[in-house]
C-alpha cells in the first residue's frame, strides 16, 4: 500500500527509532535495577552471629597452671568452656605472691669455670651460689645470671622471678 | 453494534473525485475462525462494508472538502454510537486521479528499502525530490512509485489539518486493477444503492480495505 504521508523510508526509520528506543529504555531500566541492588547490598549492616561457646583447653589459657593440673592421660581431654570455669580464671596466680629470697646481692664473680653469685643474708653472713644450686633453707634455685639481673626459679611452683642486681631486693621484676 | 465497533478494527476510505466525495466504512472482524490464511473467502467473511455514500463537492453544497470529511467522521464517530468510539478508525484518503503520477522501474538485485536507490531512480527519471512526495511498493519484479506534487498534497492536507482530521494515509487505488482485484468485495456493495460514480465507490471500499491490512495496490 502506498502511503504518501508516511512513506516507506519514513516507516522504516520509525521502526528503527522504536527499536533503538526500546533497547535504550531496557538498558536504563537494567542499570537502575543494578544500581539499586548495589546500594541495597552496600547499606546493610553486618548482623552479629550467635554461636555456641568456644571450647578451649585450660592449658592454653594459663600456661603456668599445668603444674596444678593432673597428669595427661590417654583418655579424651576434658574440654571446658570459658563460661563454665570461672573458678579457674579467678584463681590467684601463686607466682604473683612469690618474692625473691631476702638476700642482698653483693657481687657477681665472672669466672672461667662459671659465674658465681655472692649474697649476704639478713644476718650478715656471706654465701656463694653458683648456677643450678639451691639456696640454703629455701626452695629457690639460681637459674641464670645476666648482666643486670639474675633469675630465680621456685622448685614448688616452677615460677621464675627476676631480681635486678642493682635494684632493691624487695622490688623484683616479674614476667 | 456498539460491541462490534469497539472490538473490531474500523477503516474509512475517502475518495476525492472531480465532482463527488465517496466515503466507505469497513469493519474488520477479528474472527480467528474466519481468518485462516489469506483466502478470498476468509476476507469476504471477515470484512463488512457498513456505510457507503457519495456527496457532491462544490455543487449544491457550500461546505468545503475538509468540512465534508470532518462532518462525516464526527457524525459517525460521535452520533452513530451511544458513546464516542474508543478506537479511532484508520482513515485513508485518495486525491483526484489527475494529481498522481506512477513510475514503474525494474527491481534492483540488491534491494534495500531504506537505501538511496529509490531516490536515485527517481532522480534519474527526472523528478526533483524536493517538489514531489513519493512512496514505493514492490510488485513482483517491478518497483511501483507513486508520486504527488508537494504543493497539491499540502493544498488538500492543510484544511484537513485545521479541521483536525488528518488522514492516516494518502494512497491511490488504480481503477484499472479493480476489475481483477475486487471480486470478493463486489457483492457487498453492489446491492446497496445505485451510486452516481460506481468506480469511485469501488476505489473507496478497496482504499478502506487497505487500511485494514489487505493489499490491493
């Protein structure tokens, strides 16, 4: 059919315009949906995840406690939870109450056969202690001698206490 | 009646002659049972001529052509039915035959309707494209161009535009081809009235039928 108002080429152009407009509108709608999806996912806050209490071994919590714990057996380890063992965490650390022996460091002898520590008792008596030697009338063992400090180890609690050589004897450094 | 007018497609064909204005109203029924293929029987059953009339132009009448067409459209659209038509009819218009020129060229091998080959063919034939409004149809191995001078087209369309009834298409039904093409529509309007210009009546019916999608060229 001839149509002089909208000839063939005009009809073709109108169809092409309609096609391109449809594609452009579809792209705009898809872009809007994508943007909206991105905004909604970015604005959401992280929800807290509620899980069961974490099971840990008490040895990992307090490394100095194993001396108080029973000897390891072949049975299944007795796991405990944090909230079920408050008495274990609240138990006072025995190492905190320990103080180094009340001996005054008078000299440190650096000899070829080994270091020798010269102490003076409160009664004024001098005595010599070498590495690994027990201090008399106590449970302390001389662990090591450094340049500015010495290390005592308690035989019962297996606690190490550092005593500064120049520091006052009643204010030890602990770690 | 109201249901059929709102449901089905309606097409109007106006044929402007030298002395008569012929208008034909057709309804294309959307009956799937009757629209099997493109058979003539199916077309006859799915298309119905509901109105066919001819009115004199400039003789015994003081109304212009645009007023006649506008009054016809508004009369049918607004007054025939209780409520205005929801679906507007497809309006086709045919200008006087002396204004048309037809050019038939051989169809090129590589054919693109949107290309410049049609304009080039018209330019080769000696037509100034700025002065002519043209359209092309493919019929077999030939390309049929229909041309109308731009001045004549606007001379007829300007009053229609002011009246608010611009047709959807300005086309042309060749009366020489009606003899072989309108056989299936002929029984519908031969028995209605005796019209002073029967060829224009046939052209109007075929023109409205082209608005419904049928090809008469």
